[in-house]
């Protein structure tokens, strides 16, 4: 069982604004390039936490 959940950590960082606006693109890019990346799981989390349109937009742009 993994205690670390990169998708939830990413959501929380955006929710609690622990990532500066200018670093957000890089953080999402690093996640998408990681071997731990699970876009479906991240998408589910984004849908569970309303108001994460900022993360959703960055994810959509960087994943293409």
C-alpha cells in the first residue's frame, strides 16, 4: 500500500495554494512526465474537488 498519492498531493497543492502561480505549469509538467502519472486518477480527483478548473486547464494544455 502506497501512502504517497501524487495525484492527491497535486490537488492539495493547488487547493491550498502551496505552489506559486509561476511554478504551477512546471509542477504539472513534471507530474505528467513521471512514471507515477495516472491521468485518469487525476481527472477523477479534479472532478471530486470543485474549483480545480485551473489545474484542469493546465493539465489539458500540457498533455497535448
